[in-house]
C-alpha cells in the first residue's frame, strides 16, 4: 500500500467515525474551537482597535489636509519631524522663555495659496445642567463644515449654525441629564445657548464637551468681563487652523518648511503618511535616539500564550483517548485485515486532523461573528470607533493552522497507545494489565524542578523567554506526575462511604482515563490562576503607590473666601442635602503667622511663615534622602525599603498632600470630631489631650521627648493695614516648645494633616486663624447628578465654597486587559469542566452498566458518576493552582528586578512589588467548578439501565 492511498483511507475512516459519534465529535470540535475563537476575536479586536496612522490623522484633522499651530515662540525658525508631533528650536538659536514678549505670528500667511481654513479655539467653562452645574470644555469650531467629517460626527439633531446654538457630545448629555432642545447657560457671563444636536468624536467616545460656532462664546465672554470686573475673563487656548490645501496639491513638505521658518508647526496628512527622506528633514538626526522599542508584547502575554498552546492540546487529548478506546474494535479490524501499526496510528491521527480542521474553521468563523456582533460594545469599552474591521490574513491563517496542528498533537498520544495494542485486545475489548511506567513520574519530577528553577531564574534575571519556557516545563513535569498522584488517591478512600470510595478507587485503577481528564482541567485552571495572580498583584501595587488627597469615605467642603469669619452654614446645608453624608460634619480651620500668604503673596517676603521644625538624627531624618541614600539603597531589600518609605521620617519627603487650605506645614485647627471622622483616631486619650489644649501630632518624626518646636515668623505686609497697625515694628520670629500627644506611626500617612491644633492654643500662641470648611463622612461615592446639584447649591450659598471627594486609585489599561483575560479564562475553565464531565461519562459507561447489573439503585449510579467527575475536577483544580502560581511568581520577580533598578537610581522611588494570591478566584475554582462538574455528571447520567451489546 502506497503512502497516499493509506492516508486517504485513514481520512475516510476518520470522517465516517466522526459522523458516527456526533456527540463526542462535537465535544472535541468545541474544545479546539473555543480557544481558536478567543484568539481570533482577540486578534481582530486588537488590530481593529489599534488606530492606523491614517485613522490617527483623521482623529486630529478630520477631512482637512493639515493642522497649523502657532507654538507661541514668536516668528522664529523651528524644526519639526514629518509627523508634526515632535519639534524643537534649531541649533544655535537664542534661548527664549515663555514669559518673554513676542511678536505675533501671522499664521494664515503661511498657508499655501488657494487654501481654505477653519479656526479652532477652546475654553474651560462652568455650565448649567439638569441636575445643577458642571465644568467642561467648549470648543469654537465650525463642526458643520465637511472638513470636520471623520473627527466630529452628528448622532442626533443638527449642527449649531447660529451664535446662540451649541452642540454636545453624547457623553456630556448623559452625564448632565440633558437632551437636544434644552438650554445651557455658561456661568460667569451668563450666556444662554440652545442644544441643537448631539455629536460624537469617533476617537474619543467618552469625551464630555460642547461645540459652538467661532465667535459664539469666547468673544462675548471677554466683552462681558471687560465691562464687569466681577466676572473672570475666559482662559482660552491658542488658536489652531485646520487647512484644506489647493485642489490636487494638499500641503507638501516644502509648505511645512516654509511655515517652520515663521514659527508655525504643521501636521499634514500626506507628509505624515509619505514622509520625506531624512536628508530633507533638519531635525531627523536629533530624533533618531527618541524612538523606543516596541514593548507591547509583555512578559505576561508571552507566558500566557505559551501556556495556551499547551492547554489546547491537553483539553483535546482526553477526547481522542476516549474516542480511540471506543473505536478499538474498528482499529482491531484494521489490524486483522493486514493493517500495520503505523496505519492504525494514521487512523487516529487523521481523526485529530479532521476534527482539528473543523474546530479551526468553526472557531475562526465564530470569532469573526462574535467580533462583529459585539463590536458596538467593544467600541464603547475601548472609547473609540473602529475605522474598519482590520483583518490580517496571515495572522488568521496562522490561528487556523494552530487549531489544526493542536488537533493532531492532541491525537498523537492516543495514536501511539492505539498502535501498541494487540489485535486480540482490540477485538475482544479487553484493556490488558499494562503496568504504569515507573520512569515517567521520576522524569516528571525532574522536569518540574527544572521548570520551576528556570522560571524563577528567568524572573530574577529579567529573561521573559526563560519565564515562559520554565512555566511550560513545570506544567509538563506536573503532567508526568499525575499518574502517581491519581494512584495515591485510591488510598484516601478507605474510610469514606461507598460511592466516593468506589470513585477514588476507580480513578486510581483507570489512570489512563483519569490522568488525561485531570490534565485537561489542570491546564484550564493553571491559566486562570496565573493571570488572576498577576492581576491581583499589580492591582495591589497600584493601590499602594496611590497617594489619596483625602481619607477614603469622606468629602471636604472648603471655601476660598478670605473674609474674617465666613458663614458656611448654607454651604454645609447644601452638601448635607445633596451628598450621601452621615453624622455631623467636623469643622476645619487653618492657622498662620503675620500677614496671610494666601492674600499677600505678590511681594517677596510679604507675609509670615509657620512651621514645625523637624529634628535631625535617627528616627527624624529620612535615610533615603540626602547623603548616603544611594549607598543604602544598594544594600537593602524591597521589604526594607518599603518599611523605611512608610516610616514617619520619610513619609513626608516623597510628596506632600495639601487638602485643607494650609501650606506644606499641614497644621489644621480642629476638635475631637475631626479625629474620629477624618483621622480615624478613636482614642480617648487623644480626645482628652485635644480638649485640654494639647495638639495631636500625627507624625512622630517631628516630636522629640514628647514635644515639638513651632517656629513662627511674623511679617506684616504694608497693604495689610489693620494688622500692620496692631503689630508695628520689624518682623519678629518666635519659637515655642509645645507638649503634644503623639499618635501611632500608622497615622503619619493621613492625607493633608500633620498636626491637629486646638483653637485655644492657636489663640494663646498669637496666631491668626480662620474656619475654612468641614469634613463630611460619606455612606457611598456621590453620583454625577448629586455632584452637579451640590455644585449649583454651593454657588448659591456664596463664600466661593467647593466640595470634593478623595481620588480613587486609577486602574491602568494593563490591569483592565488582565482582568478581561482572567474572566475569559474562568469561562474556559467552566467549559472545560463541563466537557470533561461528558467525556468521563462516555468512557465510564461500562462501569455504570455493571453497577446496574448487580442491582445498584439509580441514586448510586448517579452519585458515582458525580463523584468520579468531582475527583477529576478537584484534583485538576488543585494541581492547576500550583502550576499557575509558578509563572505568576516568576513574572512578579521580573517586575521586582526592574523596580529595584529604578529604586537604586532614585531611593525615593517605590520598589514594592507584592505577590498577592487571588483567594476569591481560587476559592471559586476550587469549590464551584468541582461541585458544578459533579452535579452535571450526576444530572447527565441516566437512571435506567441500557441494553449493552456483547463485545466480541
């Protein structure tokens, strides 16, 4: 028999066998198609969401040919790159400063002859909403002009055309509770506009802004401010020009060079897409070193991709093993008719190729379909419209080939086993008494140890390829140990009830069936745990690096009114009415010496100062700053660095949060309510000390022997006539030693407060003071509507009062992507468990029939099937958790290496790189998935006995 006819017959047999066993074939196709679907959808989404150069230009220019921008340097020559983003002054040009007087630049004079242009100018403004008021940006731009198509698109109503009309983005309308036809008032000049339409910026779907025609907002606002000194003038940006060049010519590189000579930078479409050679770009020689390497393919993606290939093989492997076993009579007939072992293997491999090919086609097709179906949702999540569904045929073909190859690889081991079976065993259906290999567990243990060592070494050395390779080796080594682990399970059932005891012994006795199923679940869980662990760790790192401006769960009401005794009762009532507050507010004040620097700041040395003098020496000076800091950073670990950074001596050296109208001394006048509601210091001794006039110090580094040194410099400005009359003479400096109550070190990080000073102590020290606001405890974060309503009420209350809440830690794009991957891997885990349930039931049908034959009731039959799958799923979950931790820890070691490198260059940079276990995810996988798999197996097991055909 020649090679080709032999394979043709093998494919014919494989195709007929796949059609005969439709259920098993569907399971195999699903296991191969599911990862292919995910990779295809991810590739299409990534390629479509990643804007091309042409799409980025459309987002900036619309349909215009170029954007001309005066950089504010005056009519002086400039150099720029063809993309119009990077620019600089030429070599040898005189140094200029932004506050220098400059001649205006006639930008329209730099346009190519025959061009048409539009002006663009923006201004920040406070406007009314349905709920109250909010801050936004208004752009004066003729958005109705065809030159803006692609950059601004109308979604409802019409474009503004008159000077009393305005358009808003959909995101603004949603947040403001407005709709087309409503009226909007620009606060300050009190200019009213009608909302004529809703627009969207395809590249910025979440943008909240307004659009008006040129001359509709800024000029009238400026005119009103000129006539009324109480109205602040508009803080408008510089004017930009969108230019459409001469028909058929556009804006060329010579046009750009001419504009550069007049101090104008140009971003032109045809030049950015087809840049001139470097020899024609004066700045090119300086920009070569600015281009960085493409690092988008991170270590996490490399490792997950490497483990994903292994996961597909392991998920499909048990299906082919079950299929080969159920087709053993057919394979025996092939051998009895003269077929060689190679031809028997070819039949099984052909089955892998057939089902792998079908799974690849189905997965790619479903990936396209789901991407198109969920495209609007993906666009809303990413915040930008796809220009078009970008397809890279080579990548899609590679994904399909990967599905086909993995199908063949998954059938490889079952094909080898089928080829080794004798014809007699295949025809009679006997499984033989082949003993488990004693070499495989030893090899698996060695490979596991080598893989873990390689992954850890790769993490410590920063080699992501070693991390990926070591992680895969570790998982392969664990696979080799599974038969021994499964055999050990049989010894655990001695004291268990009948059904779980039989299930454990059956799993140990039939290792050839149990081990592949365990491997399938382990592979899925390993990916989930690896991604979830890395996600939890990076999230914890981001939360640690975040420096809040207020204590969580609080809102601060402050006033910018410099009156001696501002009345904040109406402002507090506004906050309590519109914000979700609980309890009474805690009043906050500030203290200062001499003339108030918030008023008399224009003259040098024209106001007083107040500071807590920080002692020097151990426990007071931060060892990570100043002399010897870098030498110390080279010797300490990340944990030791974290301890030092969080110590009172260093906590204020990195950054200072000013929250309550005070300066960097962070001295706040308050009472016990402030301690309990904001500082969260519920200590009777601290409250007693504060009531007695003793200040409460939150940072112990500023105290020595229970006392602080408070230095005040009383400087009175000549314009401060009232205080100057009370305090004539030369400026004086006072130094007071005050006994303080020192709070525990954990309170040193309290945002905005270093010391709480009683009012009577401030009066005794001769300091000036003023109530500046209050702190309110929140039951939850306020909504946009509540914030807008409160802002409007505060405007009516006067005193220039405003309210804000603490800024939460922002989650970066990487954390969002990892979270999505973790959710997807969790779905794959549940799918793998469900599919494994069906395969286990199919392979164990003979054992279930035997139970029925000996009189076992239907409940035992069902529970046995459930416990069998529970054993497989729980074992796979536990092993998968161990396998998934390896790459996550190795990747975090890579991050730690980079963090230590940065810290040793700048000792005040954080090197904290935690490894946080995602216990909720692990608990979900360890409890829900096995129980669900067991329940599915029990539910899918029929209670009636089926007639079995005699083998042989």
